[in-house]
C-alpha cells in the first residue's frame, strides 16, 4: 500500500449508515488526498452481515452498493481477519476509521491515527 490512505472498518460503515450517514463521503471530505481502503476480509464481513436477517443486514446491503459504485474505494486482496489486518497496517502512517472501542485502543498503541463517525455523522 503506497501513498496516503484511510482504512475503513466494518463498524464505522454500518454504524454510519444506521444513522443515515455515509462514512465514505465524510472521509473523502476530511481526507481529500487520501485513498479509501478496505480489505477483502472487511468486504467479506459486510457480505456476511448483508446475507443475514439481523438488524444491520439492510445497512450492509447499502454498504455493498456504495462500495460497488464508488470508484474511490480500493479493495486489497487480504482475506486476513479484519482487526489483525488493520493492526498490521497501523504503523504505516494510515488513518483508520473504526467505531470498535477495543480496536481503537489497540490501534492507538501501535501509533495509528484513529477516527470514528459519531451519531451526528461527524468524524472524531
């Protein structure tokens, strides 16, 4: 992975959409010179949620549509467990967007810049 990028976690994508906010658009506005990046593992996680009947399945389906249509989202081939993949890439200077509290702590310990989307759609 070269250049500046923002890794986007499943938790931020689904949470944002559940509150009627598109985290990808918010990240593009906040980090205009960064590429948006998800792994195949994250995409598989979203597909798994979309295929179920849980309360977040409809948001996961919307997320899949956004990923498909948005030409600015890069998908890496890594099928590694998403949290492990993000931790592996945390020290490379990436910005990581996650709403997973425990993961945020681990990522910050690795030196990553961590943001999350709030209930109001603001990145913090």
